[in-house]
C-alpha cells in the first residue's frame, strides 16, 4: 500500500506540471471568454500572456524579429487586460490580494526574461522590447500601489494660501 501511495504522490504533481507547461492558447482564450470570476479570468490571462511571451522569445531566438514583435504586442495586451479586469472588479487588493499578487509576480519574472532578451538582440531590434518593458513597469507600479497603497507618494494637502508681506521691514505702527 505504501508503494502505491508513493507512486501516486510522484505521478500526480508531475502530471499537473506537464499540464501547466503545455497550455493551449485556443483553450485558454475560450476559458477566458467563458469565465465570470474576475480573479480566475485575470489568472487565465496571465497564463496566456506567458505563452505569448515564450513564443516571442523563441521567435527572437530564431531571428524572426517581426514575429517576435507581434508576440510581444499580444503579451502586452493580455497583461493589460488582466490588470483592467482586476482594477475594474472593485476588489480591494489589500484585503483580497489574489490575482493582484499573481500579476505582480508575473510582471517581475517576465521583466527578467525581457531584460535578458534585450541584452541578446542587436541595438536596432531593442526598441519594441524597451517599449514593452516600459509599459510593463507602468502596470507594475499600478499593481504595487493597489497592493500597498501607503507606498505611494504622499498627497499634498491644499489649504488657504498664506498671505506673505512683500516688504519684510514694513511694520504696522509708524516709528516715532
């Protein structure tokens, strides 16, 4: 009995990892269209975005720059959609961080992949990668502010402007 349970314990996680690594973009898109839960939908979009990024990295590795640019554009669109779904869900990211945390982690990990890619390609081919990284940083900062609202820049309180005298030596009483 112990050998059987040990075998099941080894096979089940490897099957789950295999299924995760071999996502089908068409099936993911169908699931995204059907999903009503914003967190689950955002997580599916993150998975689809990762597939697009991986295909883009593969295209750049095979010197197919135009195809790589298209995949980077699709990746950025999926990440933006994921953020929009989470932002428009009305969920408080501080109290319910699920989805927000997955997006933040994915953005950090994927930025590393794109930074590595930027170093590998020629200077003239880096522009779409830099644009993608810039947009990712913008979304990442918004996700972080949603998760950690106190980490943002302080808000400036506006009050009544103080009256300042233009003549520092002017006094209210005349001198005798």
